C-alpha cells in the first residue's frame, strides 16, 4: 500500500480484495511473467482515487465508526485523516490533510524493512479507545546486521490509549503485549494486526531470515513452537492468553509465557502466545467478514518460486504450516510440483 509519491490510493484495496477473490491461484514467479488482473465484475466495484499524502506509509486502519483513517509511517509516526475530507468530491488529496496523532517515543531501527509496521483499532472504539501497534524497538542500541543471533533490536507489540479528544495518544498508556527475540537481520518482520470475531487480537510475526537457527530439538525456528518467529500470535485485548490457545496453560501445563524474551529456551516449553507456526514472512492477512466464526487468509511472502495463501482461524489452532517444507511445493489439478529444499516435501493441495 505504498506508492512512489507517498500517496495512499484505493487501488491497493481493490487489488487486495481481488486477489482474495482469486483464492489460491498461485504461479511460480520465476517461470511466469504475465500480469494477474482482477476480474472485470470486481473492478467495477472500486474507484482509484488518491485520498491523502503521508510520508512512507506502511499500514492503515479505519475506525469502526467510519469517521477516520489511521495511517502508520515507517519512521514512527501515526496519522489520522478525516473520511469526510476524503469523500468530498471538491477536495483533492492535498486538501485531505493528515493530522499527526502520535510519534513513538522509543528508539527504532529503520534500516531495511525495519520500522513501524502494523496498526489495529479496538473493535469497540471509541468506548475502548485503544490502538495496537507493532514496531521495531532498538532495545539494545544495536541496529547492525550480524550473523550473531544474540545481536540486533527486537520487534514489539504494544497497546496505546487515545486521549479523550481521540486526536492524540496518552504517552503514559503503553501496555507492552510482547517482544520478539533479538533480530540480527533487517528483513521479514511482518506485524499485521487484526481482531477476529472471537474478540481476540491476531498478529503475524516474520521469521526474520532465521534460516539456520534451531530450537533445542533441532527444529528450525519458523517451525518451532517455543520461539516467536514465523508465527501467528493470538492474545486477548489486554495481552493475556486466551484459554483456547493451543498452548495455553489449560491445554499444555508445560507451556510458558514468552512475551518478555520472545522464546522459552526449550522445545519442551511451547509459548502460550503462539496460535500457529511455520511461516516465512506473513506480511499481511485478511479476515473473512462472511465467516460464521474467525477465518482469515495469510499472505506468506515467498522467495524465488512460490507465494502462499494459507487459511487460518477456527480449526487451525496449533497449525504447523511448514515454512521450509512446502514453500516450493504445490499439488495443482492432481499434479505435484515440488522443488525439495533439503527436507522432505509436504504439499499444499488445490
């Protein structure tokens, strides 16, 4: 949703929805070069219209009452734009001016893909005027890229509370919900946030390029349930553990909270926050508004050959999507297309 001129356009919304409607129509990027287009019947439902100018936008969220659009900037600023200004046909994008709501007070690393990523607004806004933010946190004064897994910053998920004017955020209201392990690379941060129909907040965490890191039993980090990398996290709106999480204390007495260090230190102690694992870079996901319960589709960014669209939500608690196993494996029309990646193959079937 970032354009070269820093202008947010509804075209991104059309493409996003259109790709979901196309479902799991996947093609290897290295072998095919044709452009995927949104079917005409769906294109007619969208209008391309620049609505505002925000520097380096990374995510956006409409307030549930439909009055405002909140936009995050990579470098730590949260903006608010009036929807009525955007809808006014007499105004162009330069007149729908964004208001600065907040500047994150924490030091951040913004090199590479690092920075302020995702934002979500509590579904009971404005009665519960909470803003949820996922961002890089330079906790150790270390933004360098290194081969040492014990170096680098962390990613942090926090809840902040708007002041009574709903135009600014109370700087003393931060509730830290979790932090990841230290990140020695500057890629695959993810950090998309959304509420499910179950009332819980979901957030994606990238594997941070940890291709060679392993848990204590040799399981690669993205597939391990004791490290908060390459996972979907599910929490209550105040950062606690839903009792139906696959590794809640009710479901697994050996599980522990990993919200402080982002990992437990042992494969025998899964993290209570983790809802699903085995992801590479789940940059975005979309909730299904027509589902009876909580259902969403994860956009797991691939490498040179395949992109993945994965189903999550109800019925997928504890899912292991197998990042290293099937990024390049697909069964299409009963035919298996698979490039082995050093491990046995697991297939996604269409």
